[in-house]
C-alpha cells in the first residue's frame, strides 16, 4: 500500500523512473475515462435530445418555457417561437428558452386513464315506502329495572 501511494505521488523510489511515469499516465488515463463516462457522455446525450426537441417543434405543440410559462405554439421562426399563452396573449420566445414540449398523447392518456373499478358496498334492505294514510306503529320494549337485571345475571 505504501509503495502504491509513493508511486502515485511521484516520490522517487528505488526502482527506475520510467515505471513511475507509466503509473502516472495510467492513473490520468483512468481519471479521463471515468470523467468521460460519468460527465461528458451523459451531457452530450442531453444536449442532442434538447437539440432534436427544438428542431421538432411545430405549430400546435404545447410547450413549457424555462420560466414555467405554458402555452401553445402559434408560429415557429428561424430562431424564435411565438407562443399563445391566453386568449389574447402571445409571447415570443427564443427557441432555447423552451424547456419541454408537452406530449399531446400523454395528456389525453392521463385524462382517459383507466379507472380502477371498486365494488359498491352492499345495499341495505330498504323498508317499503309508507303511505300517508297508514298509521305509524312503534313497538315499545319493556324497561328492565336494575333488580331484574341483577336476577338475570345471578342465574
């Protein structure tokens, strides 16, 4: 371990100077490869996707600007886009200010998404409707006194 640290730091060792130089180049090469796969390559993919999105903009697309303003594209010019925000409000944006194109199909699917059907609770049996002329019969239960309740419990 100590030998590896001294080699990476460039401290002279008892061996030849060419091996420390080779180790340094290998280390820098690994760092460059790691940076390429973790930083540079994903950024290039994002840039290409954004460029393709901006090139694919057309009249009628719903968009969101980088400021969060939503609207519908009215006109696509060479470097700008005219967006209809409200009935009488139209704004002109630079193409690079468009953050996202909202997919029409995705919005339709969200609105028409299948709703999970849940079984309705069991209905209670309803009593037949009473006529106005029928008298209402109320059944009364006899009250139980405390003495009677104690006798029932002792049995």
